[in-house]
C-alpha cells in the first residue's frame, strides 16, 4: 500500500477520536463519581468488607493485571500473525459492549455488572491500542511518525472533549432531553461512549489495510514474551536505561493512580457533583496542551532530566496539596496544576526513553513493548497500593499521601541517570 497516504492516516487517527472517549468520559470523568454514588459505602466481597473507593481501585488493578499479562501475547499476534485488523475489531467490540453494559449498573445490587463492564471496557481500550499502534510503521515512513502520532492525539483530544461537553449538557439539563431519572443521564452517557467508540472506529476499519493471510506462524503465543525476556537481558547491562525505567515505574505509577482515582477522591472527600467534576476535567484538558508545550520548551533549554525532575516535584506538591485540601476551590487549583504537568510528563518520558535507545542496533519496537509493560505494571502497583492503604486505614487521604513516596522514589532514581544520555531533545520529539 502507499505510505503516508492522507486518507489512510486520517482513518487511522479516527480510532483515537473513537477510543479516547472511553478514557476521558468514562474512566476519568463520569464513571468514578457515578460508581461512588451508586455503590454502598461498605461492600461485602468474599466475606470481607471494603470501601467502595477501594473496590474501584482494585477493579483498575485487576484490569491492568490482565492487560499486562495479555500485552506480550497481543504484541506477538500484532507483529507476526498479520491479523491486526481482526483483533483491533475484536477489542473494540469488547470495549464497546463493556461501555453499554454500564447502563445496567443502577443500584448496589447490580454492582457486579458495573465492575465487570468497567473491567471489560478497560481491557478493550488498552488491548485495542496495541494493534492500533502497530499500524503506524505500516501506514507512515519513519520521518512522519511524530506528525502522524500528533494527529492521532489531536483527534482523540477534540473528539473526547466534544462528547464530554455533550454529556455534561445532558447531566446538567436533563429536562432538555425529557429525562427525569437522576441516574439516567450518566447511564446514557456510558451507552453514548460505546456507540461513539464503535461507530467512529468503522472509519478506521474501512481505511486501514486488510489483514495479511498468513496460514501458519511458529511460536505465535510465546513470541511476545520471548522478545521481552531478550530486552530485559539487554537492559540489565545498560545501567542508565535500567535506572530510568525504575524511575519511570515509580513516578508514572503515581501519575496514573491520580488520573484514575482523583474523581472518586473529589466525590467522597469533597462532595463534588458530576457536573462540577466534568467542568474540572475540562479545565484540566484546556491547561494540558500549553503545559506540555511549556515543558517541551524547558527540556529544550535545560535538558530532559531537568524538565522531568521539575515536573515530579510539582506532582509531589499536588499530592501534598490534595492530602490537605478541604475546600472545592482548592481542588480546582490543584486540578490546574495537574493539567500543567499531565501531558508533559508522559510525552517527555517516552521521548527520553527513545533518546536513551539511540545508537543501539536493536529493533526499538521490542524495547517500547517493554516500556509499555513497565507502564501497565506501574498502574497495577499504584492502584493496588492506593486501594490497600484505603482498606487498612479507611482514609483515602492516607492513600494520597502514600503516592508521594512513589514520586520521591522516582525522583531519587532519576538523579542517578546520566544527563548527557538524555540531552536536550528537539521540540518535535
């Protein structure tokens, strides 16, 4: 097929438009606070009593344990089976069904439906991205990766914000839509995400190249794991890559735990309503883009290591502020700072890792698969620790305080990474 074809690339980017709605509308904005409102404060699970916030945290943990176990297998399938489209469609369908299934979560008695549907949605979203990302080298030449990736990110940002604004309108003014039930606007929002995701993904399915017909692939199910083991043996001998990945594991665990659990914290600790929370997240989204540009500029002037360290310090202050906050306006302020560092720390971390890989003769694809696994295991670690501390202490603020230690560990380990290996990156990286 023709590389760098505009129609194909736009079709690829539409999957970000479709898929990002799940992450913003459901997992970040609406579902956490809806879960908190519907679930009992204390829930009996297998004879034990845990809080609803701890159950939500453990649900994220379980979803990402499954994703981390599946990812090497999925990467092997994506690289060697030639059936990217089949699995991209399959995970999109699973995720969309998970979203629609949330419609039937309307009381404490349907908790199992809500939890199962949320886990399915998360697996569908993360699993689909493995195959979505694997199309990039097929549709674009290497010199166009940054531009094409940026287009996908932009599509995802605008698409998800557009749907979130519509859901906000429906939740705030249900009478405009003939809705009288207090839970129905949120439940309809979940269905809309599923339909949006599956519907717009059809553009992607039609424009991307079809699957290759490979009749037999040797060791398909072990290939991904084998690649990761090889990468680990290579990384063990490179002190600074190893140190950076350890640092990344700790601080990105804190970042993702904040992303997943900030909403439920705002709901239970500060009494945020769904409308207030959505407005907060829209504010965060508006600040995220200039924030990413700001820290890209700082990295260009002072180097990546300096920029990352400044951002980690801000994250430590964010957690300390969240622990102490008592008023809603204080949380709005904290959300502004989250927006400032949210996009920058993720994009700059990936670019820094790429810089550390420069000069290696190995295929970078397997190294980035390893990086992706580290990220998923970090989510497992962060969300599990948050839920565990919450269960033991019964105090969500103590869980927030524990996240500070993740960021401190990441900061200390980052100090030991040679800054000359992660020298200033150009702004387009």
